[in-house]
C-alpha cells in the first residue's frame, strides 16, 4: 500500500489538478506537501505550453471557429500543462460563469474568456467579476448588448446575482429582491460590444467591449440597500462585500475541490456540510480583500481537505484528462484527438456548451446507466493498452520487485500506481481471486504485462474508481 505522504499527494493532485503518475507523486512528496501547494498556487512559476508548436500540428486550432476544435485544444492543454491548477481553476469558473457555444456570436470569444479565467481566476474576486462583465462572450450570451436605458434586459443582472456571485439566499433568507435585479440591470445599460467585423479577407476579428454613455441610465438607483448614481463597477463593488457572496464562493470552492454538496438551487435552505470549513473560507475572503488564491491556500492546507479523500465523483473532464495523464497518451497533438476529447461529451459534460446558464449538475448526477458505461469503457481501454508509456512504466515498477510477485503485490501495486486508490474489502478480495486465478505471477514476460493490464482494467471498472 502507498504510504500516507504519497496518498495525500495523490489526493492533492487529483483535486488541484488532474492526477499524476506515481513517479511525479514521489517527487512531489519528497518536496513536501505545503511546498507543492505553494507551487500549484503559483502557476506563473511554471512554463507555458508552446502554442505556436501546437498550431503546427493542429492548424484547425488557429481559427478556433468550431466547437470540436476548441474542445480538442482545451483537452490537450489539460493533459499536458505544467500548470495544472491554472487549467483546473479555468474549469471551475467555466462551470459557474457559464457561456455556451449554442449561443455564441463567434466561438473564439469563449477561448478568450477562458484565457481570462487562467490569468485572473486565482486573483481578487471583484476584479474577476469586473472582467466578466466586460467579456464580449458573456455580454452577448446574456444579452446585455440588448439592454438599453429605455428598455432594460434583465438577463445579465439576474444571473450576476443568482448564479455568478451571491446566490438566491442563505440560512433560509433571501440575498436580494426583484427590485435589486432591475436596479442592477439599469446600472449595466450601455455596456455592450462592438459590431462583428466580417471574416473576409483577413479572417474574423474578435469583438471588443465598449461603453456607450449615450445608452446608459444615469438615474439614481437603490441596490442592496445602498442608493446612488451607480454604474456597473459600483454594483460589483457592492456585491463583492456582501456576506452572501463570501458564502456563495466558499461553498463553490468546497463543492469543487473538497466534497460534493447539494446542487446550488438548494443552498438557500440547506446548510453547508462542513460549516466550520466554510466559515474559515469566508473569513479569508474578507481578510484578504476577496482573494481566491488565499482562500485556496487555506483550503488545501486544512484538515477538512486532507481528510476528504474519495468524497467527490469525478467529472467527465477529470475522468478523461486524468486517464490520459496517467497512461501518457496524447503528449503531442496527433490523429485521434477529436475522438478522445469527445468522450467528455459522451460522459455528460459537453465542454464550452453546457445545457443551460446554470451549468452542469455535479456529484452523483454525473452518473447514470449510459454515462457509467462510457466511463468504464474509456478508462478500461486506456489502461489496458500496455503499449502506452505510462502503463509500461507501471509494468516496470511492479516487475522490479523480483522475478515473481504475489497476488497481493499485484493488486496493491496497481492500486498505488493508479493514485493510491483503496477498495472495499469485498472488492479487494475479488481482485485477489482474479490475481490468483491464473497461477504464479512471473515478471518480465508478455504474460505479466497482460496480467497487469487486466488488473488495471478491473480496478478502473469498480465503484471506488468513480471517486476522486
């Protein structure tokens, strides 16, 4: 069995990234847990992917004009990044600050939005909201370009409060009223985007945010109990200092990084599962001026996080990306990337194209009879391919124990190599029976490689492997 340091590091890398090979876990454990947390929270200290080289392999990524190509590129980034938390935080904000390809003026605008999440997603929450309010993809998606001083559109104002910052309520109380939604929408009138420039002859230009003062409502507004001639920046400043906002962001961080919570619509009347941890995050939110990086440092170093192994159902993205990082496939762009990336969609998470502005329901709702089959088939096919470099590394590691190994060494070794997984006794006994069923386990043979692949396939098909 993996020692406690390796098991804890595997847990951290699954949650703050997309998993890691056993060799990486050993190296990080030797460096220390807190040092690894600090490194993850400082993605700028690690090299970026060389996008110009990526474009040479996949020229369809250059225009970013279609959904599938953008999904390929993002999946490739998540598999190969040296900045795992940077991509993980982009995924986190994408599941909250939802825009979708189905209502997108120009698909590349979403990629530009995700670059903002990478750049600002660990910074101050109010700054991130300011950027979001001026993001052309969001302005178009939630119709603020159609909101005028004499005919307001409430879509952006409503979702800013309901889904992006405060939530409808907490502790059985409401956080805002319908009048607050209207006043919020008034404050954002005139926040729009430039007209789209045709794609020919030089290719389509990105839309840009503009403020049209002639279309802004300069009247007095009363919002969340404060009265003034508020504009959009003022609204966000008022929102950011609300206790409801601290609670809402803290619960989202907990739900995404620690343990599955009830779905967001239930939060008004459902207390957090770990109120002490949520209170610690709320306190850090206000102590640091709304700094997400500081909140995550508190979270990752907390006992609540460290003791929360296997309390979250892996999302489809985590399942596919984590599997590819483990087996070492698609370390360079190559044919088959589209089919690989589409598995995320088949498992129920169509990246960049969520079903509604609410995003995806998470936790156990990721799993149904259809998506379960997709998960098992995908992961079993990947880990059962003994030609993958990551699987070859596992085979060499297990084979280094001697000319023969015991069934216990095979089962526990495979569990360790997959990321220090644990099985219920009844399931582990089934794995041991499988390991014993074909006689002596002799290393250094083709039969040994096949038996390792078979054991890995059997483990990834268990209920336990659904959890991170």
